[in-house]
């Protein structure tokens, strides 16, 4: 587990440092909480403002345990109220399968490059294999892969080893068809807006909290607009995202009021 600290120094400059990188014996919530607590104690950090983890369900338990461990610390901010700040898709799995195949050996990659040249794809980008639990890496994998859709289709027709491999994989993903590529392109539309927002929030040389609410409402507007139309895939994705959005931002009482204050105080 890696723990990174973000803070503003005496000169009002945003700082970012890795505090610790260590192994944990298991991924239980209590174990994660113990690791975070030990790191805070080691660095003598007495006033943690917020802890940000990914959306894994185990992290809900980790935050509950952590709150219980540090709630009596002197100087704790706002009683820890703001301490806590991947759907499976078969089409994505199939695209991941072909990327994994191509990148599994130099010979397979060389063969794939020859088909890229045959279909005259003028793209010098590289394929990347994602970490399945990290949506941003899945976004980058899909964004790169769709540029080579024609090459993947051609190699499936002309390369018997490639074809045999994916024929044997039927039931475990198989090879993407035209409908899969269309779904992936639709999926990228949604991931792209999240990716661009995350880039804006990941700035290290400027304040980002003042733009949070603006981006939040832009995101809601995007989801709402895609909840209507003729494309059932887009509508389903928009509806699922709206449920997630409502979970975190639908109730004003559950929102982090400090983010609204940042907007009001933005000069």
C-alpha cells in the first residue's frame, strides 16, 4: 500500500509527497486502517483533513475503522465528517483479450504490426494493457485499441493461429465483433469526461478545489443529456452513472460543504 500526502505549505504552495510504501498482509478494512494510522503516527500528523481511497468496497470498512481509531485525537478537523471523500462489460473484456494476446510475445506483436501496415493505419501509438481495477488505465487501453480496430479484424481473418486462439476462447470472452467495438466507443465517451476532469483535479502547481463544483455540474449535465435518445447502450450507462452520482451527490446533507465554500471564496 502506498500513502501519499497533499498539503499547502507556509507559502501557500501545494505540496505532494509519498509518506510510505509497504506490504499489507491482507486487504481487510481493519488492516488498511491500521496501516494508515501507523503512518500518521510515524509522521506525527495529528490533523488529517481528508483521506481519499478508491471505490473498492473494502475501503468503506477501512474508513470506519480509521475514524474509530483517530476520533479522539486532539485537533481532528470537523469530527472526521469529511474523512471519506467498475462495472463488468463483456465487450471490454473481449478488447482486453486481443490486446493481451498481441502484447504477450514479440512474435505476436510483430505479426500484429504487419497487419497494421496492411490496412494502412497511420498511427504510431502503442497498445497498452490495463489494470482491471483502475478505470483510468482501462480508458487508456480502450482509447489506444479502437485506433487499431481494422487491424484486429484483419488479423482475425488472415492469421490462423490468432483465429484458433480466440475460437478456443469462446465462453471466456472471445474476439470482439463490430457491436463490441461500437459499445467500447460509446463507453469511451463516458470515460473521457471523467478522465479530463481527473486531469484538472490532479494539478500540483495550482489550487483545484475552487473548480470542483463547476466540473461536478458539467458532469451531471453530460449524464442527463445522455439519458435520453435512441442508443440503448448510452442510456443504460447514463442511468447507471446517475445512480452512482445520486449516491454521492444527490443529498445535500451528505455533500462536503467545504467544496461549496471554496467556490464562494474563489476571488
